[in-house]
C-alpha cells in the first residue's frame, strides 16, 4: 500500500503502468496495487487508448471482486477458448473513465490524441482503475466541457444503465415521456439519481423511493413525490397513490411481488428491473443450463404479467458512445448533474471499496487516478 501513495504517473512511453488489480476473487484483501501492470495495447483498428484521469466505482465492481458473474464474463472474454493461460487474472476493476485519448486505431476517425473523453468500459474488458485503458471507439464520447474529469467519471456507467432501462427497454424518450407517472425504486444510488433527472428532463411526474435522509437530495434532483421506505409499509404507501405508467426497480427482492400491481392496466405500462438472475444462473448452473433457466424465467414472467395487462422487462448496462453523446447534451444544458458521494485518491482504492460496500451511498464514489490541480 505504501508504494501506491507516492505513485507518479509518467508518459506513455513505458511498458508498465500503475493499477489496482485482483489475482483471485474475494473481499477487499484481494485488491493489490502494482506499478508493473502491462500497458494495454490496441488489438483492433476501432480501439483507442485512454489515459485515465478519474474513474468511479459501481456495485458491479463489488460483485466482480467476489467472482459474481465470472462464468458469463469469461465466456465473453474468450468465447473460443484461445487464451492459453485460461485465466482472467490479473483483473483490473472499474468501469467508468474520464480522461484523454493517447492513441487511436487505424479506423478511428472521430477521435484524435489529446481529446478529452469519457467512457463506460464493459465488464468483460480490463477496467479503469489503472493509468491507461483500452476501449472501442464506439464506447467513447467527448466529455462534457462543463464537467471536470472527477465529475465526468461519476456518470457513464450509471447513465448508460439507466438509459438502457428507460429508453431502450422501457421505450420512453423526450417525445413520449411528458406527463407520464414514473416510479423509481432505489432513487438515491448512482442509477437512481441519474434516472430521476433523466425522466424529469423529459417532462415526467416522478415518484422516488429512498430513505428519509436522502429525500432532500432526491427532491433537489427533481422528484415530485418522495416516499421514505422506512416510514411504514411501503406497498401500502404506494398503493394510496394514483397508478403509474412506468416503474424502474433498482432494488429487486420482494418488491417484484407487488410493484407490478401499481401499474395502469392495459395501457402499455411497463415495469423494468435491473436486478435479474442472469449471471447467478450461469455461475450456478453453467453456461447452457444457466441460459436455459434464465430464458424460461423471463419468458414465463413476461407472459404472466402480459395476461394481467402490464409489461415485465429486464434491463442491463449497454456500452454506447452515441448514447453518451446524448447524455452529454443533457449535461451541457444543465438538465443532468453529477451526484458524487465521496472522492478518493488513487492510493485509497481499498478505502473506496469499503465505502461502497457500506451501502447507503448518495450518488457515486469517485477515484482521482491523476490528482487534478
């Protein structure tokens, strides 16, 4: 750990870089700082190398640290089993990056070295808790000029996850969202705070569920009604309100048993959850049986709820530079702002993981890989 505190990030003319990695799955003790991580190289003509100025942590980083989803992710990393080492380690965590383009593949024409960019790197690739990271050009977007790298690093992964759930899966956009009643369960976390701002920017009426101490933040972000899930029976509190057109569930668990009863029937109303058994099924049952079990589950639930007049959907993070372009426009116009719970230095990555592990975050946990002056 001490070696990390004085780390100096040098130019790209080296063969190694500082990074936080894991060599096995586990808890925080699995994290290891190294100054000798191999520099990432461009392997495909559509890739770019980004020097990471800031990164951030998401719940998926805790899950990946413990090995959750390893079966599916390893299949995506090496579908043809071409890797002779047959190991994903050393593995760098972190999905968000805000930084500067250092090198571009031959087919990349949209970016050039020196461009300030942001990106969310998909979980089957090496992550962003390192000095450099490689991303596909179509996963990268120009960073909003109004944000610092620290602020920008808090948005891509949660923004794209919320965008996937609300726009791509839920079918909502700036043309059809105005006046719709939307319920967001788990509104004070990273995805929740972004989702509140997004649908409010599109003109929706937003009911947000969070703890009482997070209510001022969520109201400031634009929520019309804020329900404290600790103040009584949440199901009964929500049933006392008018029915909803759309529900985004960041919580999962027992909420799914009653939340769909809060939707308007036979009106196209949709429930979208981000808590799915897809990865855990593959970890537990293997690739083939896990995918079969997952397909049966989503299929049966979709048909069951369709017969009751509502739509049931699952949503997942989707890497996309073009969607980040649209998010950047909303940021530049002041309709979406970063919500940061705490900022850590690069030497404090283990502390940042402990902070995230403690739960009840109000927004994002950000890592300054390069200290901004």
